[in-house]
């Protein structure tokens, strides 16, 4: 089979050889270089290693940030609510222990015969009518007749609260008495927040008990 012919009837192979000879200036067709012995024939180019694409960081979803914000807000509300509850509870305990503390101070002073300290726990409704000297004489007479106060306890369920006025009943035990008796206190809260005894019955001794010792004035 003959090769393709160009103009003038010459084959394309001859024409190509003449052009190559003209290009190198020698008029001769250059020889094709031979493969060195031992060289492996490569039919295909070596594979090019593919470099993996860097992974893109996935941004945090907005729902996660929103959840964190909601949890933080709930914790903040709980903390504020707990603070106000604790403050109200503390205030209630302080107010409840105020008048009870006044009663304890009064009875403790009487048990140690510190009549001046006991008189300082009395409110103006008593001190206007009863001087410290008269109160001391009254307390000394009760101690002389019935003995010193050796124990006192608040009667369970006796406390009443009416705003700035509270009342309590205490069981009193004296040295020369075989029976205990009750003493009721009414307290009023002053403008400065101090609780004062406004009434104790005007008598520190027992009332209504049988077989009481005959006291000498």
C-alpha cells in the first residue's frame, strides 16, 4: 500500500525528510538516536501522586450557641431567684429571733440577778410607770420568796405575731418551788427595729399555784 502523495507525485515521507534536511543545514536527514542498552521502555508516563485537598473546618452550628446562651440565662435567673429567697428567709429568721432573743435576755438577766440588764429590755410602756429601783425591788422580792430562776423554756405554740407586736409564754422554774409556772410576755417593735417587752403581767412570781410559801415583805 503506497503512502499518501503530495504535489508532484512525491510521497509525504520523502517530503518530510527533505524539510528536515533543509532545517539542519546539512542536506542530510538526521539519524534517530538509539535507546541506550538496558533502559526500560516506558509505554506510559509514571503516575502522578494526587495531593488530597485540605479539609475545611466545619463551623459550629448556630443552634449550639443558642443552646449555650439559653442555659446561661436560666442559670442566671436561678441564681438571682435563689439570692432573693435566701435574703427573705434570713430576714424572716432574724425578725422571728429578735423578740425571742429579748425574752431570753430578760430571763437570763433575772436568773443571774442582773436586774439592771433585765430592766433595759423593758419598753417605755413599762418604764414610764415603773422605775428601775421599783423593778429591782420587785425582782428581789420574788427571788427571796420563791428562789432564783433556775430554768426557763418557751411554751411550744404560744407565739403569736401581729405585725409589730408579738407575744410568748415561758415555763419558769424557781429554786424554792416544786412546780413550774407560766409567764407571758408581750413585745413591741420600736422605730429603730429593737424589740422591747411591753407587758409581763406586773408580777414576776407564780400565779394560781397551790401550796405557795408564805412570803414576807
